[in-house]
């Protein structure tokens, strides 16, 4: 209790948005950890796709090994079981600004699983293509970008 009070006081003194800080203190540790885990996974998606995108755009020289490695990482990341990170009750209507995950993810008829599966499939095709030359890499990038965007459009708040 003392620690919590001290931390809260510290946060308020630090001049952070007071409302957000107080709101977050009511969010369970499990919910916070789940949000952090999925956002971190997304960052790893972006890190690996970013390397491939830089090669595709000619910002970085094409490197077959590096391309294969990044695409392989994306396959591994998308084949993780991420259920725990998408814990019910962790949408942005419930948690506020700490997440951009829309409630529709958890509503009946949600296509989030299919959207995740589409990315997984595109990543497998990307891994097969990435080491086969720049044109081969470029040819497989579009489907990955579409899979990312397709899910964001429906399930991520702007
Ligand atoms: C199955 C749906 C889905 C797919 C597929 C998907 N995303 Fe996301 N992404 C989300 C959702 C939902 C959020 C918001 C998560 C949150 O804030 O809790 C998000 C957030 C992000 C973020 C912000 C993370 C942060 O730190 O807040 C990045 C970056 C991102 N996605 C990149 C990607 C990339 C790159 C791909 C494709 C390789 C991708 N995403 C595929 C649903 C998806």
C-alpha cells in the first residue's frame, strides 16, 4: 500500500497525465502484461518486416541470408500461440489509451483468428521467397502487408 501510494504520488508529481495514471492503477497486472506482450509481438513483426521493406525499396542492399532470416523470424512469431496476450477484457473500451485493440476482437463473429491465420500463411510464402532474389522477395511482400493492414483496419483503433 505504501509503495503503491508512493509510486502513484511519484507519477502525479512527474506531471504525467493524472487521469491516465489513476486509470492504469486499476488495471490488473495480468491485463497490463497481456497488452504489453501483444504490442511487443507487433513491434517484432514490424522490426522484421521493416528490414524486408527496406530491401524491397532499395534503401538497403538485398541480402539473401538477412532476408531469409527476417522472413523466418516472422514465421516463428506468427506461429506462437498468442491466446494469453489477447485476454478478454483488454480492449480499448475497457482499458482506455493503453491499448488500441477494439472490442470487436472479442465479439461473436470476430474474424481475428482468420486474420492472424492469413498473416501466418503469407509469412510462410514470404520465407520461401525471401532468399530467392530481390524480385522474388518483392513478389511475396504484398500479401504480408495486406495481412497486416487487413487486421488493423478491422481491429485496431486509429
Ligand atoms: C490478427 C490481427 C493483426 C495482424 C495480422 C497484425 N496486427 Fe498489428 N496490431 C493489431 C492490433 C489489434 C493492434 C493493437 C494492439 C494493442 O494496442 O493492444 C496492433 C498493433 C500494432 C502495432 C503497434 C504496437 C504498439 O507498440 O503499440 C504495430 C507496430 C503493428 N501492429 C504492426 C503489425 C505488422 C507489421 C503486422 C504484419 C506483419 C501486423 N501488425 C499484423 C492486430 C494485428
